[in-house]
């Protein structure tokens, strides 16, 4: 791992933590509330990214085992989708929900940082598609939880999930289908890129290939 990567990870984890702290205070003293603060996908994804970056930075500084690639991949997927959906529409979400500079850090900067970290330091070994399929667990559970909770308390974190708006559940179903498709496509791209970069690094270091390609080379 590059020497600069470990302290860089820790620095960005601290920055994200500060932004999350400001967002939490803003929510607690504003219209959102503390409980609802923990129901935004952006906040949850960034919290996971902070943990992964801190553990990855600590591993780099101490020589301990790195965060498993399959775990990092799930966080990278959630953060990348956060950045994509912010660019596609959430940028126009009312500023009362998020302090502007905090929004830029959590929804633009950190998704780019986490994605760059994945490309700069790919997983140590290839990730199998069946393992990557587990990356969908959190987004799907989050969607189900959000819809059930929203129905019970009449509050939804994002307008495209609110059935009270025009076209109701038909629009929500369409948005959910598109989001699921986006997760699958982006996850497949991250898996392909991570595995390709892992193979390239293994080839440079002379390490034995792992996964499916280990059986593809002649003895």
C-alpha cells in the first residue's frame, strides 16, 4: 500500500466525521430531528465509510490485516450511489435539511474519495460475484425499512420515496426499480474494476492468482 494512503484515509475519515457531527447538530436543532438524522442513506453510508477508512488507515500504519475487500466494496457501492443520485437530483433538495458545505463533503467529496481509494488500493484478492451480491443487502433492507417506517409515521427521508406526492406508489415503485438497477450496474462495474486491478497488482508482485483465474492458467 502506498505510504501516503494510510494517513490520507484517516484525514478524510476525520473530515467526514466532523461533517456528520455538524449534520447531526443541525438535525437535532432543526426540523429533521435526531432520530430522522439516522434514517438518511447519505448519513448511514458516510458513517460506514468513516469506519472503513479509519480501519484501513490504522491497518496501513500498523501493518495489520486490511479491511476485507468484500466489505470495502459494499461501502464503496453505497457511497458511489450517494454521489450519483446527488448529482442527478438531490442537489435541489431543500437546503434546510443539510448545511451546504456539509452536503458538499458528504454527498460529493466523500463519494469521490472512497471511489478513488478503491481504485488506488484494490482488494487483495478477487471478489466472487456471489460475494458481491451481498452488497445489495443493505440497500434493499434500507428501502424496505424506510417504506414501512414512513407508512407508520408519515415521514420519508427523500421525496422520490414519498407516496403522498403526485403519482403515489406508482412513482415510488418506479424510483425503487431504477435505484435497484443502478445499484446492480454500479456494483458490477466496481466488481469488474476491483478484480481487474487486483489481478494487475498480483501480476506485478509475482503473487499467485486467486479466484477463478487461478484455474485458468496452464500448470
